[in-house]
C-alpha cells in the first residue's frame, strides 16, 4: 500500500511539475492587456448592452466540458495539462475580443483571478502543513460533529480555510469505511458553503459587502438562517449516515474500532500563519493598501509555512499540488469566459424584473451556482441600491440597500454556491482531495442531484420564512 501511495505521489509530482506553467496563461493575457490598454475601449455598461448572447457560449461550453469530460474521457481528463486545453481554446476568443474592445475588463479580471488564486493557494499550503493525527471511530455522531465544527469555523476563517483544515482529518477518520461519498457531499454543503454567512470573513461576496459599507456586525443577523440550514443539514446527515453505517461490512467496522488513535495536532506554527491570512483578508484590502500588497503578504505567509513545516507532516497529509493546480487551470478558463455573461448581467440586470427580496435571493443564488458568486453579489447589491427602501424599511447604514434585499443577496450568494462543483472554490478542492484518496465522487451533473433533493427544499423554506 505504501509503495502504491508513493507511486501515486510520484505521478502527481510529475503531473504538477508539468502543469505549473498553466496558471501563467491569465498573467500572460493580463500583460498583453496592459500593453494594449491604450487602444479603444468601450464603457462596461455600453459593451454589456451591445454584446450578443452568443458571447455567453464559451462560458456555457466551459461548463459542459467540466461536466462531460470526466464521463467521456476519464483517463485523459485526469491530467491537469489536459484540462488546460479547453480552458485555453475557449478563453482565447473572449480574451482577444476584450483586448480589442474593453482591455480594462480583462485587466480587472486578471487581478481578481490572481487574488483568488493567491488566497486559495496560501490557505491550501498553510492548512496542508497542519497535521491532525487522529483516527477515532467514524460513527455518525463523530462525523456529524466534524460537519458542525466546520460550519462554525467557516464563518470565522473562511469556507476555504475551514475546508482545507478539516477535510483531511475527516477522511483519515473515515478511511476504514466503505461508504464515504455522502460524507464528502455534506462536507461541501456545510463547510464549503452554508457555514460561511455569519461574518464577512466567511465568503468573498460578504467581504465585498463589508468593503461597500455593510457593518461587520450586521452579518451576525443571519444567524437564524445559518442555524436553520446547518442544523437541519446536520440532522439529515446523521440520519443518512446511521443508515449507511448499518450497511457497512462488519470487517470494515471491526478495523475502524481496532485502529483508534487519540487526536494529536502537529505543525502548530501554521496556526498563527493561518490567522495572518484571515487578518490580511480583513484589513489589507484595496481600500487600505494598493494591489498587490495583500497578495505579496499572503505569498510570504505561504512561503514561510512551506519552509518551516517539517516535510514529514505534509507527507502524512498526502499533500500534493494537484488539487490547487486543477482549480487554477479550470478557473482560469471560467474567469475569462464568464466576463461577457457578467457584462450583460450588469447592463441588463434591471430588465429581469427582480423586485422582491425572494426574487433577489433566487436570482443571486442561481447565478452564483454557475458564475463566480463575488461579482454576482456585487451586481445584485448594486441593483438593490438602485431600489433603495423596501416595504418602508430604510437602507442599512452607509450602504444604500434595504435590509431585506441585502439579506436576500447575501444568503443567495453564500448558500447556493453549494449547488454545483464550480459554485464556490472549496467545492472543487474538496472533490479533488477526496478523489486523490480513491473516493468515488459524483459527476458534475450527478452531484447536482444532491442539492436538488436536499438543499432545494431548505432554500424554499428559507425564502418562505425569512424573505
């Protein structure tokens, strides 16, 4: 088994080495955009009005490739360099068009992509240096406790930070069990998404609201929705896991009981580095320091973790760069191809006839399931500011948007990121790490059945009770 794992790591390292040049594509496009930035450029709103809906096709095709390639070309799709092929092919026409008509949009997206990747990469590297040695019995109660702890941490250290900190110990705990897929899916739901709505540190869209003037303490008002969704999911998971636990082979349960190890946390020097990431996100934003000061600080924190953490801890965590490279490659294509869709949405969003808080919740959420939830939040936040007061409720202080609309946009952006693998960055990283552990995860469309059956009724309840 050890030799197999070593061969897997060697293959992954070779793959990662071959793939590390791929994320440079957005940087190259960004450099070209800067050089050509003196050319003609249309205002974003004007361009959004003029764009044909055909320019959304590359983004739709990108999603279809992500959905279908693992089913139709499973072995070819395993390599990150192969994932770069559709990302490059579909991005280039969009990039060329933007270079000629709106280079500033490409520059802006390039900066967002770099910030996105540096934040995820720093959290991935630092949390990968924290080794939680534990193998307690993987009972339904233990697994449910993992999920609830992650849902709490997600609001205070970000969904990505909480997910990367806990996913490996959770998988270690469940390594003797044969039925683990449902646990990973609920982990994506709760730790990667729905747990992150209590502070602006929990999810990037909320942080954008904080930068736009929403008081830090306002987000604590979302605790009833947080409690309803996460406690209901935890209870439902407990019932499902009890059923799955009862169907486990007796040999697997005996092995799980025999291999019990008390929790031990190593690599503690990474905890202050992790805190440094959280504080950097909270205070080193562009309103305080120029770009890319925050990105440099985050990179230095990640470099310190890589240098100071004993290598054996990362080996025990089965740490490779494969998951973060996969995210970098695929989201490079997503970030570029989604620009026309966002321009059209910004320019024509008012034509959608969205007026009530419930419609804001569903529109923000459904688009956040496929588009990046941060710019989607910004668009509907701006639409809400144009509306002003709702049902006699004045705008939240310093924001210009009424409380019901702000609540709806915030919940939609955070909660419905769980609807697809690309709805929120941690989703893909969790999936990739689980698959590295040989856990069979659903396909793109197969995964979407779970939110449809589990989350949709909850979201309907949230919109009925609170919006």
